[in-house]
C-alpha cells in the first residue's frame, strides 16, 4: 500500500484528529479506536452509544449473523445443527439488520455506507457503525439480493460462518466440500467488489482465502482470528482451526488487506500476551496490515470483555516501543483505510 494512505488513515484517528478544536478536545475524549468485528446486537438491552463511549470507539463493524439460531457446540467446535429452511437465513438477516438499523437511528449513531459518510465521521470524530454480516448464505445463491442488502447499508461482508451446508465455500472448522470457494463464492467476491462491499475471509478455509485474494480487485480483511505458523487443519479444535496460515496472511497484506487479531481467551491468557502478538504481527506483516477484531459478545472467553480495554491495550503497545502513529494504525486507522478502499 502507499505510505501516504497509511499516514492519512493513522493521522485521522490520532489524538487531535482533523475537525475537532483544541478546546473541544479538552472537554471530551476523542473517539479514535475501531473494531473490525463485533456483536453489540447480541445483547439487545445494550446501548451501542454507551458501549462505544466506554472505549472511545470511533467505528465498529457490527455483524448480523443469520445462522446463529441454528449454530451450537458440536464436540469441540461450533457448527450448524441442521439445514436451514428455505428463506430462513434471509429472514434472520433481514430481522437482524432491521433491529440494528433501528437501534442506530434511535441512539443517533452515524452509519457508514459511503466514502462521504466515512469522511464526515473522521472529520467530526463521530462514533459510527459499519453494517456488516457474518456469513453470506442468506443470499441463498441469489447474487441479485446482495444489491438489496447493499442498498440497506451493508458495507462489510464475511462470506462464510458456521453454516455447514454453505453454498459459498469451505469453512475452516469443517471438512472441505468445495476445494476452496464454489463458483457462487467466486462470483460473490466479484459482486462485492462491484457493489463496494468489503470482503472478509474470516472463517474461510485457507484455500478459500487464497482464492478470494486472487479474485478480488480490492484489499480484503480477515477480521478476527490469529496467525499460525503451521497450516491449520479442520480437524483441530475450533479456535486452532480458525487460524490464518502465515503465508496466506502475508499475501493478504501484500494486496493491501488487514488481519484482525481476536482477544480469544483460549488463545491468549491475558492482555499482555495479546499485545505481544500484535507487535509480532506488525513485524511479520507490516504495521499497515494489522488490526483488532474483538468479537465482542461473540466469544465466551475473552480477555477484552468491553471497549474500555482498548485504552489499556494502547498503553501496552506504547510500553513495547510501538510509535504513536503505528498504534493509531493498528487500533483503527488500518480498518478505516481498507473500508475506504472498498467504498470507492
């Protein structure tokens, strides 16, 4: 990626970002952090605004998860327990999207659906939501419906989740069925590029990730998970199988994308180890290609149960010698940059 793009995204999130007067910043903390993957809507009583204000969050990718009602723990991994009825996943998507958009409107939170909207959020340091979906099987093989979803505000699409019967491609925690992406899955990546939707390959098999990287004309993200030195296997325990293999992560970074690290308590015992891994990832991929995907309310064991932990993470990264500009990029600027690219 171009250095000026990295500097622009990082500077917009740093303390004293554009559009906020010095006096105003003295009176209130500046929203500056971004989360690449969250489930605020899983707790319907939760105030999005309050949750975000607790951690000075500027932008949160809020995921609608259409397959969640039929996903359960099966052995040592999550999986769908049955095939969805016709129209079931689409209705779940539409209901979840409707609830979240209503919540956003009721709380007066900005919604990012265009480059202009993103620019306004950055200029005013206004807390905002990027409407996202986890798993695209709500399309039921119909790419025309993706246009409707985009018109309703969808800007970030994780193409698979835990739906075993997925028509899109192989899931990291299930035995491969498509040798990566299906023809429909490959067409989906192209459609996302055309409709200005950010492609997210979290939960994909590494073969499917590789294929998405070859197809996409824009940077993509792996929003939440971790990097593994050895190739992950679907037969491993769920958290291990979910990893992105280092060579794939490097190819994703080379194409301008971002790898989001999740604070999974089964992978990291505490915030200090999590900070260590972020710094290690910066060394492996480059500072412009590392981010945070909290999976807030989506994982049972987490070392970051709320957004207030972002400030502690900022301090932990600073104590490890990461420059302020780099911290700003990892904790928000990189996601802003890749989302902006997808919206162009």
